[in-house]
C-alpha cells in the first residue's frame, strides 16, 4: 500500500498490550470488520489445532490456515488470564505457561496491575444503552460503548488520536426509534417479532452517515488524516447480540412528560 494512504491499518496490525496479562498483541480486522487480537509471532501449523489457526491476507485476519507451514493464533488462546476458547496442544500449553510466568513477574515487580473483568453492559448515567444499536447506511451496527464516548479515530498533526467525539453538538443528531429487531441474516433462525431501541441516523445526509461509520469528528470528516486505531463498530446480529437488544426507548419518563 502506498505510503500516502489515508489508513495505515491495512499495512500492519495495530499493536497494543493486553491489560490482563501484560503481553503484546496485534489487532487486525476480521472480514466483518470486528477486531481480533492475535499473538504477535507466527507458530508452526502442525503445533496448532485447526480450530485455532488464523492467517493474514491484505491486512485482514481469516479464521483458518492458508496452507502454509506457519499460522497466527488468537491471543485469547494463550492469555494466562483467560480460559482457552479452542482446543489446545502441548506446545500451546507450554507457551501459555511461559507467558504466565512472565505475567507473574510483571505483577510482582509492579509493572502490571491486572484490570478486573468489566461487565458487558455497564450502566450509564444518561439512561442510554451502554452499547446502543445504530442504524446508518442501510444497515445496523453495534457500538463499542455509549454514544457520547465514541471518539474520532483520526490522527492529529501531533501524531496523537483526536480527542473529539463523533456525537458533536454542532452536527445533526440521530433519533431514538423503536424498530423491528430484523433484518435477519439468511443463516439465522426465525426470530420473534419484537421492537428494539435503535439510534436512527438513516434520515441524515449520506455524508453525515458516512462520517459516523468511519468514526470521525466533523473536523476530520473530509480530511485524509490516517486512522490511528480501528473503529469500534460491529455488524449487528440479533442472535449473537441479543443481550444488547432493548425494548424501551431511553428516558421513558421524559418522553411521557413531553407528551403530557
């Protein structure tokens, strides 16, 4: 990819540190744009069960091997603070033990303070869902956090992440609506007919919806500044994200007062 590309994330993974064990992770997008944390080094394919093999193609992480002698593996399969989510092997168990020893050393020397596991949907002070479903560009997305906490992913001139929110007070806002739980994907079983709270941006201009989808503040919406991190949107799946389906609009008490 050209050096002047507006996104560096397709050229290499966004590296970080696991807050639970203190080890390096490489974060890549999956085909559905959901991020996944991979172990930073390749492992021999024969030492990794098929269910844990991943490979990279054009900056996208795919959940299978590519026929080569090497593969990548999710960090969750090795993280000492997590229960392995796939079948393990003796080689992986030994590598996991080595990481656990290093994690204990980091904790004992004060270089790591493991964070307690956070609830999936923490309460908010605004009455809005902790991870609202947003409708834009003819699709629905699950946000990574409350609307007011979604920040711009663009890089500033000082090579830092822009601190401005996407939900900017000077830009048009969406509207909370009760909409059918669908649309349903073709592979999903039938779902009961019900309504859910959705933050609807579909009536806004296309450029404004695209600004939300690319997770940019108004100042960076039309600029070619690089993305400093991945966006936090996930394609909404009614079956997989059932815990985030809310059947009431935010602030029902305030709505009743306005109607009165």
